[in-house]
């Protein structure tokens, strides 16, 4: 998660998103919550995020 130029919260990928890529998960500061009936979250779609660590620039 990061704050964009308009002050809105945005998410970005941390790298390889394959199921075995733990390095990407280790670099994440939040996890997008994808409901059971949704295959993936599209670009610019609003999503719930479980924050692991809040970046300093958000406060």
C-alpha cells in the first residue's frame, strides 16, 4: 500500500505472484482480501486490505 498523488491509497504488486513465491509475500505490507467467489481483483477495483505494517509516509 502507498499513498498516491491525490492522497488516495493504492496497492501495487511486490513481484512474482505465483503460489510458491514467498519472497513477494515477505515484501508486502498488506494482503488484499479476495472473496471466495472472485478469481482475482482487477486494476482500479476497490478491495479490502488486511494491513501487516503501515508505511511511515501514510501517517
